[in-house]
C-alpha cells in the first residue's frame, strides 16, 4: 500500500504533463504547418497575392500533398496586411473548385463549378470584422491575415490541361484597389 502511494503523485504529474504537451502540439501544429506551406508556395514571402500555376502533375510532383494527375492546380498565398485581396477564377465547363484556407489550416470558404456564376468566381477577401466595401464581388471574411487560396480545374488529358492553363491566366489574386 505504501509503494502505491509513492507512485500516485508521479503518475498524476506525468499525466498532467502529457496532457499539457498534447494540447500545445494540437494547438500549435496547424499554424506551423500552414506557415511552412505558405513560405514554400510564396518563395519565403516574396510572392504573395499572386496566383502560382503549377505545371501538369507527374510522378515527381510533390508541391501539393498527393496531387491528382487529373487536376490543374493554382495556389495563392494571400496577405491582407495592405487591405482586401480580390480573388477571381474563370468558370470552367467541368469540375472546378476554389478553396480558401486560414493560417491555421481551416478551410473557411469553398465554391465549386456548380455554385460559380457563369462568369466565374469573384471574391473580395477582407479581414474578419472589417467594414464591408461596396462591390459586386462576394465578400468573404478571413479569420486570419494570411492564408492560401487553392484553385483546381479538372484537366485529365494534355489537351484539357492546356485549356485549363489558358483559362487560369485570367485568374487574379491581388490587393484590391477600389
């Protein structure tokens, strides 16, 4: 009985420490993962608020985890520090999606080809709680100042990829000036 009492304190202390470490990891890891992704995609912050169009996926592709060879990918690291960011994506006559992720990896906005207006997506991204400017674009509040927008078009053949590449040239991710 005396030996059991000796171990109760250290066991409880170990469980408390393990729970605290677990919470720190769970709360901290998403931000660190997203920061690393944003740095990689934006060339360490040199290219923010601009679309980067990935080449056709091959067996060597690893810029996006497990990329699909049937999709044409574009990504934009956005930064709302200098004001709202306008994100546009041309419509596509097949599957397409625009997803926007916060700095903690949360997906806070998505629109797909079935929901996009015929002219494509036109999003004005603003800081959470900011005044909503007068615009015809869909106004979306970001829970973080920085994050990533990901645009995907179904392009399973070289011909469809070339068409998607041409369409993506009109996509915009830029600081909005009214």
